[in-house]
């Protein structure tokens, strides 16, 4: 069913009883051309682009729980392309361009909102670093504006610019950045892939990988063995577990990242604002709740819940920036499992096992990458070669030393 104003009116007038399910609920077939493991944003986008761009429709997405149960439905919805390094810039800018056309492309309202992302700075040295980043972005055709304190004050009157410890000296603004409703992205890609013939199989956990003579031939699942010539791993925080089934040890640690939502209030904060003196970011959802988050919990875990010290840290950052938020109650908090790579950048590549492909290492920032990640992973699986956009995201870069470390922070996951 094509979603349109006419369809909306027709269904409204007939009691909303004729909507068809957004995607089918098929039984797994004994074999497929390609299997994607993980029904998060990246896995679903990959399946969609395999069908759309490469005509490969004999595809199954295997998801151990339900669509949207992983990080794609747990993140703080921020999209941006404000990167500095050549390995990252073309990829993330391509992703932002795909976000800009997403809703027309998949015929689904994902509430793409280019409200702007403002990174605050608090010292002269930080201003220089942000000016350099902004200049690099502009040289690469990406929008960026360096704002002084008065311009920031006009945009965000509730900000405490004169905080004695962290005075706000300005900010780097990317106006094309913003937010997208996260679970709508999962549902939209699931529906669009299904419409092109992809089988989306929920409640189907992969428990083993079948490899013969160095080649992948299928998977063991809680719903039986399924064969395939090509298999893509897109399981985010569970990447190391799945790779271990193929005897691989990845340069990835799994950590918890928490998010928080306050009670709903009238419009207060128009953009996404990030603190430059600690890891903290905030925006306001369309329902009115403030959505905010901070650092990872800092210990390895597969639990989708976090610890209280980070709650305290995030709240103190919120109050340092916006003291008036002290009168607000926060409603909910949750955690997701982050696949933290050792240079803070992702991996989209072949593996040493023929036919087995890897999409992992998304750290804090994989949601904004979802469209380009799916697009590039589909290209890599379909052609056996990376696209120019993901050419730098090689698995062997950690052995060869060609790491892509945006912040120059080294192999310390909680600094990325
Ligand atoms: C609190 C929080 C805030 C975040 N904020 C942002 C943000 O503002 N902007 C941004 O860009 N990024 C953000 N991220 C990161 C982003 O959400 C992730 O990098 C991205 O969603 C990961 O890709 P995915 O959507 O495919 O992952 P997921 O949705 O986690 O998909 C992976 C899927 O694999 C499935 N799976 C795992 N093991 C198996 C198995 N054995 N068999 C079958 N299926 C399996 C899981 O159930 C899961 O559904 C945030 C993350 C969190 C947790």
C-alpha cells in the first residue's frame, strides 16, 4: 500500500479497518542468496539498498527480537555530518544527503527535522579547533557556521553563557543537522525492503555460523538452519559475539550508553546543543520532552541499562548549561549496547571468510550513518568491493596503522 493523502482519507472514511500490515511475517526459507543478521537500522537499510540499487531481492533479515528493539529504537535521534577527517567526511555527508530524500524514497514519514546542531566551545583553544573543523567542512562542501557568544545567546536565551567554570565563547553550527524519529526509520526501511521482496524474520536469533573450507554457507538459528551464499553482520553491540562464532576477534568493546527524556514542556530548545566541556547533548522532541545523554558507562557490558554515576554526571552537565532545567522532572531513561571501535570509526568491509561481510564499530554515532551505512554495505556485499565512501572503513586498518581517529584520542573507548 502506497501511503498518500488519498489513502489517508480513504481509510479515515472507512473506519481505518483496511490498512494492510506494514510488512509481512514470513516463515524462513531453507536458503537465500543473501542473509543480513540484525534487524536494526543498518541491517534493514542494507536489505533495502540490496534490492533497490542492485536488484538482489532473495534476501532475509534475521532479527533475534523485534524490529526496533536494538539501538535504532534507543538512540537520541541526532543526525549531522560535521566531521574533520577525509575518511569520514564523504561518508557522513552522503548519509545526510540520503536523510534529506529519505521520506520520499521510502514513502514513510520519519519526521526528518533539520533544526541544526550547535557544538558549544568554552576556551580560545577550543575555538581554534572548531574553526579548523568548520573550515575543513566548508572546503568539502559541507555547511558550517562559527558563531560568537551573542549569536549563541540569541538562539538559546536559556543557556548560561556566563557560567564561571565553563563560559560559553561561541559555537560551531551545522544548520542541516538535526533529528529524525528513530523507530520510524526502522519501520520505514523494514516496510520499504519488504515491498521489494525482502523477508524480514523476527524472533530468529542466529546461534552459529556455518563455514566450510574458509567460505560461509549458512547460519544456525533458533528457527533452524538457513543457507546463503553471502552473509552480512549488522548486529551493532553484539558484533564481537557474532564475529566470535566465525573465530574472529574484533577491535571492538561493548559498552552501555544511556539516554534520558524529561516531562513534556512547551518549545524551549530549538536545536540540538552539545556541551564542549564534557560529554553532554540535548534536544527537544516533537512531543515536548527534552531528550539528552552523555558519556558511556565506561565498563564492558551487554546489559541494556546503565548505572547511577552517569545519571548524576548527565544531570550536572544539563544544569551547568541550562540552570532552569532544575525545575523539570525527568521521566524515563534506558540504555543501549554500543559497539565501540578502538579509533571511534566504523568498519564496513569484507572479512577473511569468503562471503562473510562486516558492518560494525558505530560507537555513539551510528544512527546518523544509517542510510549511508546501508547503501555502502549493500554495495560491498553486492560487488565484493567497498565503495569509495566506505573505502577507509577497513577491518585491517588496526593492523596496518591507518586508523581514523577524529579526536586524536587513541584506543580509549570512553574518549571517542
Ligand atoms: C542511548 C543511545 C543514544 C544514541 N544516540 C545517537 C545519536 O543521537 N545519533 C547517532 O548517530 N547515533 C546514536 N546512537 C548510536 C546508534 O543508535 C547506533 O550506532 C546504531 O543504531 C547501530 O546500528 P543499528 O541501528 O543497526 O543497531 P541495532 O538497532 O542495535 O541493531 C542490531 C540488531 O541486531 C540484533 N541482533 C543481535 N544479535 C543477534 C543475533 N545473534 N541474531 C539476530 N539478531 C541479532 C539486535 O537484536 C538488534 O536489533 C545512540 C545509541 C544509544 C544506545
